[in-house]
């Protein structure tokens, strides 16, 4: 598959923030189609190393082909929530971790992956097609209350109850198997379309996040990053919607403050163990990048550095 199908968002900005030592050990937690990984490798010296991680079997195959013979690179199939397993004895010695939380363009653009409400395909949405419950299995079997919860919590969909009810009624007649079928039912249940946004956008986002356990994985990898990174190591996270960015922002802020102790304890601020410091302000794509790649429009990058 051509690399041209995928444009890495905030490519230069992310790698500039990440690579603080050309001879360091880095982890690209979301390989995708290797845009960030390729630039990281360009910046690394002879003894530098990059461990890439991805859930998607297609991404693994692409990495093995694209970087065949590159001794400074290795790819690991799995969730970034388990990257500590892949890092092994390098825990506490990692120079930088990059997390690009977006769905890759090939995943969105291949109808057979089932992510898109704009193209017809099997209703799947799994990033790792070798395991887990597909979107069709979930939509056709889950309770109405759980559909409502997921649509509200992960899609921030205000018409979640109406849409869940429409799905329940339709599936009693015929189960959902195709993306456009589900999109049409959700669209018909949406009484107030947002300008410039497909009426099924939030529901599809919610189902994708739930099926792939995206927010649970994010919480886990952020916690594990503290044990993986060495002092001075960088954590760089690119988020694409408010749910992700809120989690990342809160995590960095809490680690900057350190443990919250009861009021009145005779403890100086310098004695409180803080684990991260924020580096710079949140970064967004510049106008030229947004013009070239509309998917960069919602991207927000945050950077933090591990304290000793």
C-alpha cells in the first residue's frame, strides 16, 4: 500500500519535540504507515533505536516491508497499552514516547475496514482484525442502555437515546452488517444536523472508541509511560478529539502537581515528588497543513518531560 495514502499529522513538530538525543531509545506507540517513524530514524545516530507498536496487522506487514534491513528499527504487534512488554529491559531507559491517537488514513479509506460512514463496507471497525468483537457484533447484541451510554460518553452525542432506540427497532427486523446501513438509520434518527458534519459522525466515533478500547488503552499507556521514560525523556501525544485531549491534559497537569497531600501537612513544595513537567503550550496544525490535510484540523499535540 502506498505511503502517499497517509499523511502524518504534525510530523516535524512531533519529531522535533521527541528526539532529544540522537543515540537514544524511542517508542512510536502508533506506527500507522510509518511517517513519524521514518523521520525519527532520519534523526537517529548509529546507536539510536526505535521500537514501533501497532494493533493493525496491515501496519505490521507494511513496517516489515518498508524498514526491512533497518537494524535500528523493530515492530511489535499489539496495543500501546502493553508497550512495557515490548520494551522489556528498557523500562526506565526510554528517551521518548510518541502517541499519535488518530485513525490512520488507510484504515478510514478502505471500505472493507468498516470505519467510514461515507463508504459501504462490512461493519467491523477493529484496528486489530485478528481479535475482539466487531462493531456489527456489538451493535446487534448490546442492550439499549449500553448503546446510549457509549454514544453519550464516547461520542458526546446529545441524541443518543433516539439513535439507540432506532438501532434496537431496526435490528429486531434485520441485523446490521454494513456501514452505510447503520449510517442511514442513525442519520434518520438525528433531528438536528450539525453544519459540515455527517449526522452519524459522533455515533461512529463512539462505536470505534468502544470496540477498540481506545480510552482505556490511553489511560494505561500514560500511566506506564512514567515507568518507561528515563529522566529527561519526552512524552509526545497528538490527540484528535476532546475526550482524548482532556485525558492527556489532565494527566500531565496531575503529574506536574505531584501527589495531593492533606492540607496542613508541614511539607515544602520542593519536597513533593513531581514526575512530569509540561514542555511548551499545546500545538495545533498550521493553516497550510490543514489546507493540505483536513484531518489535521482537530489535532492537538502536548509534550511533557520526565523529571528525575
